[in-house]
């Protein structure tokens, strides 16, 4: 009898696994991501150090156990990668506005770092490039899905994860065989679309500026005990004041209220004035990529001269965010060009155009492989790279 019960249980588990496999492709990947985040090990300083080079540490029992601790989390992460459903983190920017919490961002970036720093090097050194590629493509998709809420900070974290993945592949290019490189290229092309800074501005406008207007209008329509003006000021205090980070911000709510005339009705009209700056940004984003950075510089200069205090608080970061995105976009296209060179030769490399600067990338042989160099100057990355052409270094195929 017990034997029949065990057989029945095994069949039930097997059937459940098949059913789960059939539905995984239609499951919101955020559900898998949150499971993976929960299953990620909490490592002590003695177990993991960001300063350690896991490309050179001994492949011993300690390293084996460290990597094994991530296995369950990455197994779930790979299920998220298989999902074709839209990723919905359950973040309600429309209702919550500046109060919206984005707890997935730091967790997603840490997963990317663990893959690039620990698991990826381990599998490659163990002669398992396919395992390294599988996890890296899953992390690439996590990066794209990270930005699905559409906020500017999420789009920037998406770019950070993409850069972590691209640099990992470049640094270990020689350890991937041609078939795995081809698989990486195909997998990257199949990822969900990259959400851009331009996309984020639509969310920022609706989730913050429009949110403020709706809230203040509700205070005017239903002022309650404190009155619309007092409630409006309190709203600014709660969403703009950050004395712990920037002491000068403590005065901003009152300064904004003074600029707006000191009333809720005046603040509502004041917000309408901020709206025009978003219209100018929309016009800039309609330009070709190569023209956008210069026009954003002009925009920020004009904003700092003519803009209201609130507009200056909300919008100047857009120029830096767009430059960061162009840096990321250039490095990802460099990866495309390097893969084309590896698989199809120099003519295929030359056929990949730069995404921002005019023309094509430059291929430069090095002692360890080759560099792909852009005509776009870098403002990000290590200090030694700032002010110089964006460059991504690849190890040569052995």
C-alpha cells in the first residue's frame, strides 16, 4: 500500500511539474523574480568580497559551496527568463507618485553582480560556457524587465545591469566557444525591448507632475480641516524635503509655495508652468540621437536661467540620464560588433554602425585581444576612461 502511495505521489509531482512548465511562459515574470530575490543567499563578508577576483581564486570546495548556494535562486530566475508575459512589478506610479517604492531595483542589480563576479567566472573556469551564457541571458532579461515600471531610476538601473552583462561577456570573450557566442547574440536579440529615457519621461510626467496636480485639485475641492493651502504645503514637505541627504532641500517646500503665490490655487497654476518644460524635452527627443546631447545642454542652461524652483528640482538630471543611456547603448552595440567580428570577420564588424556618433566603430588589436572604440566620448565608467572615447575591451578567442 505504501508503495502505491509513493508511486501516486511521484506521478502527482511529475504532473505538477509539467503543468508548471506549460504555464511558466504565461506567468508574470515579476512573480518569479521576487521568489529568486527571496532565495538569494545572504552572504557575510567572509563568504563574499567585492574586492576579490573570482577569476583567480582556487576552484576548491569553498568556491563550489559558494556557487551552489545560488543554484535555487538562479533556477527560478531562469524560469522568469522563459516567460513571454509582460513583467508587472505591481508598482502603482499613477496613484502613489513620489511615494512609490521600488524595492526591486537594488536586488536586481545585486543579482547581476553575483552572476558577473561569482557564478559566471566559476562556470567558465569549469569549462561550462553554456551554463554561464544561460545565467547571463536570464540576468540580461531581468535588466530589461527591471525597467517595466517606466520610471527614470528604473531605466537607469536597467542600463547598469546591461553594462554589467556586456562587460562580463567582453572580459571573458575568449572563454566562450563560437556556438555559445552565437547563442548569446540570438538571446540578446530576443530580449524585451529596452525602455529608454524618452519612455521614462512620459511616466515621470504622469506619475509626478500630473500626480501633484490631481492631489492639489483634490485639496481645493475637499480641503478638510487644514485647508487646501496647508495640505498642499505638507505634500511638498513630504515629497521634496530630504535634509538627511541635502540640508539645503529643507527650505525648498516653503520656497516653492512662495514662488507659487502662497495658495493652493497658485500652486496649481505654477505646476501648469512646469508643464511647458516637459514639452520642450519631448521636442528634443524627436531629434536624431547625435543632436540630443547638445540640445539637452542648451535646455538645462535655459532651465537654470528661466525655470521655476520646482522645474529645476525635477528636470536637470535628464541630461545626465540621457548621456548615460547613450553610453550604455554604445557599449551594447559594441558587443554586437565584436560578436559579428568573432563569427563573420571584419566586414561584418564594419557593417555595424554606431548608435549615437556618426560612422562606425574602430577595431584595435591589443596584447590580450582587441578593443572596440567609439567616436563618442565617455563621461561614465572608471575615472581613467572619462573624457576619452568609449571603449570596450575583448579577450581574443584562444
